[in-house]
């Protein structure tokens, strides 16, 4: 049979070398074509007596096999889910297909009873893993009898499905614990973090690590030397490493602890984690063939859920599309950015300098004097020194990195840069000054990007002699850790400026969204209302611990009061006063101005950097909520429920996000979802605010928002566009969420 996704070469010993190489794809993935063709090969392998064994490898330099094609899963491909109109049995059979194929491969089609009784044996299959093997890729490796992996510490082996709301659905939850034990399997599957080959070998997941050039030869040697094989779990008397089963004391102790720890970490927001542990437990007390059917049952439940589809769509499909430059103007030549000029070596400028060099570019960083400019080098050195101390970077590599940073106080040193990124103090007059001085020396075609969190780009561009080449790039702090980049075209920004911003982003590998040029853009029109709501609750006498715990239970990575401390209360007060000054009589009070004044000016508590805000930060100790807060904002006798606080904090984000979408500040739901999750940590389990509104339904969203508005104020009123959508039964995304 002729294949397109694999090649099969049978040598004189009858060993089939199966090379996976999807045409036109940079990475091998389980898509419908590969599943169909590999299944056909497995059928031939089991029935053709001329084939004595098989070695499976990859024709890609990028890796072995990266798992399932999530675009296929996110679209609800019938080959995986059976389709919405299919019967339950048809849906299950479709979800079980890959699992069944893996099982057939490792048994050569023999019944398990025959293998266990020694009445039959399987043909040997070895995996020669020459690159990363993730998800369904690793599951194919696990279904092989011998697993040999390239000796490369950067090579990744893992089952990351939980990160998009799924579980390993091709035997991963059953083979991993039978090879590595329940605890190692649970760590891999519930956290989704990859391991390196040596770690995998030490855990019993693979048998050998070898130079990449020797993999296939060694795999063939093993196949030739082992003509009849049986997987450990298909042998009489098999026992789980470290113990397993319903009555094993070690296993019982493990499951009690694992369930408690998992729910503590996930706040019951991620069914996938619970289902993975269920697969491990239930699978450990039944025969293997029953166990993989249990796995597929849970896999189908997740795949059929709105939550998983939302997570796949936002965290993989839309994220990948954005990072590949989906918003890039067509027909604009790709910009070759080799050297970037960064204006300002403060916290933001130093962070931008670091990620720029990390992206392979040189940086000329300018500040008022050399001492100030050299802070950018110190910033990067601190990060690099930590990596060197942990053995993740050599001293030579760190020195090469720092050599790419040129500090200066002379504007003339910017004359040969390919892009300017301004990151000076958030003051229009200061920015105007550096714009004029920089444009006096840089080339006439150089794009000028301003890093600002609130100032409209069109206003700043008025100080430029070439507003068509002026654009906003809003980085988030700390720049080296935060994954989002807001790109803001002004009224006169041209396509080349937008294209250059996205080309630069491709190098630094952040998730970009393009937003409308208004004060605060997208993220800073949603985050302040959320943080203000928490401060309003403090003023009302709601216990600060209840506020923080409600946010964490909702799935936020940090409580809002802790986040306010990180972003600094004095900055919040400054922005409030600047906005009030600019808007004059049109300014609407947030209700927290007096709290900010009390905390900053009355008590000198400006946040973490200043030594304390809502929290105390004892040296060498663990941060904790400041006990003195109650003296200034007394605790109310009557406290709201956890659910009430969660709802209020959730809608304090949903409503302003919906307003931004309704006003065209962000013109597509996918960007709104990406910006929320990667900008301020909006609960990832929802898929983002727009996905969540689709999931609960526009009618439910509007009804709850109106109820909150009646109780707490007009800030919760939903936009008219969403009321209309609720009446029409419409959705933000084309397909049902």
C-alpha cells in the first residue's frame, strides 16, 4: 500500500522501518490522514507474516510526534468525536479509535488472554525517538515494546493534554503508571510538564538513551534479538511499580493525598485533573483492556464539554494563529530587525532589552546618563546569573548575551538601529521630548514604537514627524515573564508599522493582540474595574481574606489585593489623578480614590516595593494580609458568601471586557480572550471572558449583570449589544461554545 504520511521500508530481516513524515507540515501530529494510514499499516503488520517486527521513527528534524492535531479536536472532527449527530456508541468508538490502534500494535492483534496464558506473543515494536514526543506521540512510544531516545537533554517527553482541558486519550493514563508507578504518572499527567530522556529512563518509561545517529540501528538490533515479546502488563502476575489496586496500602495513601492536593491546586475548576486521577485509580483495579476503555470514556466526556473546546480554541488554536502573525497586513515585506534601540533603562526598558536580546537581536539602550543606561545590563545579568547557577546556561553564553547590549547616553548611537522602542516615564511631555530627539538621528524609514499602558498613541504621534511610522506596543511587567503584547495602531499608523511590530513580536515570541487606540487600550480598561471592585469591598467591610480566596477559587493566579500591591497603589493614585485632570467634569468617580489616598499618603503603604500595602512582606518570611487594615476599614458584622464575592469579582471583569468588545476597542472575541488570559491572568479554565459568556449564554450573562447593577451600581450594566444578542439568542463565536 502507498502511504503519504509514512514510509515503510522492510529490510532483509523482515523488519519494517516506519518513518512518520507528514507532507507540508513542520511537525508530525496525529491528524486524520496519519491516523488512517498508520491504522492501515498496523493491520498489515499484524497479518503479514513477512513482517517480523517494526521500528518507528520520524522523518522530521523538529521532533518525533507532537501529539494530536488540536485544530482537529477543537473543530470537533467526526474522526475523533464521532460528530454531534452520532449515537453515544459511535462517539465512543471514534474517541477510542487511537487507543484501539495502539493496543492492536502492541499485541499484534492477539487477545489479551492468549498473551497472559503464554498461548501467543506479539511481534516486536521499537520506537527510535529522535525528537520531542508529546501527548499522543509519547503514547505511541509507550505502546512500543522497546523505547530508545536520543541523548539530548533538551528533548521533551510528556503528556501536556491537561493544559488544554484534556487527558491522555491513547493509553497514557494506563501505560505510564504501569511503567513508572502511580505517583510519577500522576505528576506527568496532571501537571503536563515534560521531562528529559534521562529522567524518563530513571522512571522506567524508556529503556535506553543513545546518540541520535545510532537510534535506528540499535532499535533494529533489539527487534532482531527479540522475535517474540509481550508487554509487562500482559504477563501473568503483573504488578504496578510501587503498588497499585484498590486494597494496596501505598496506593490508597497516594490517592487520598493526590486528590486533596489536586483540588487544592485547581480549586475544582479543571475536571481533566479529576478525571486523570479517576483513570489512574479505576484503571489500576481492572484488566488493561477495560482500563483503556475507561480512559476513553473520560476522554470523550472532556472532549464533549464546552470548557475543553473553549480551552483548546483559545489556548492553542487562537494563540497559535496570533503568534504566527494572523493580524499582519498582507503584502508587506517582512522586516529584517537586527538591532533595536530602547529608550529608557528603567524596569520596563530593561525588561524589553532582555527579551529583545533573547529574541536574537542586538540592543542599544539609551538613558539620561551611562549609569542609568547600564541598569539594563544589571537587569539581564541578574536573570542570567540565576540560570548559570542552576546549570541552565554557561558563563560564556551569558557573557555573549550581555555583549549584545550597548548602553549609551548619546542619541547619535541610535542612528543605525532597525526599530525604536520607547519606554520612558509615563508622562506625555517626557515622551514628546525623546520622540523629537530620536527622530533627529534615526533613519527616515525606521518605525518608532511607544511602550505605554494608558496614553493614546494618536496623541503621542502628534509629536512625530512621521505618524504613519508611529505605533504603540504595550508590554506587561515583568516583561521577561508576562506573555502578552498589546499592539496599538494610531489614527495615522501605516501597514508597515503594524507589520514591523508583529515581525518583532515573532522574534520575542509573545502572544500579540491588536487593539484600538483609546486610553487604557483593552487590558487597562478591564483590570482597574476588577481591582477597584476588590477595594470597594474592603471599604464595605468585606474580609480581605474572603476577597483573596474568592479570586483564587475563581481561578485567578493572584488575589486582587495582592495584584494591587504588585502594581503599586501610588501608581494607581497617580493614574486616577491624571485621568481626573484630563477628563475634568466628565470624570466619573471610581469610589476608591479616598482609599488610595489613605493607603498611600496617610499610611505610607504603596505596595510591595515600598515594603507593604494590603499585605505585609516580612524579610525572610511569608507575605500575609496586613492586620492593621481593619483599623482603617472596619470588618462588617454581616459577610457575603464566597459565591457572592466570586460572582462580583468575575462580573467586574466580564462586563468591562464586554464593553470593550461592544465599543470596538477589541474587534474579535478571540483577541479579547487571549488578552484576558495572557494579560492579567483571567481564569484560563473559562477560555477567556468572551468564551465564558458564550458558555453560560448571553441571556444568563445579561440577567446576572443587571442583578449586580441593581445591588452595586451602574458599573455592572451590560452593553446594549449584549442585551440584543441575548434577545436574539446569538453568540460571539460562530459555532456553539
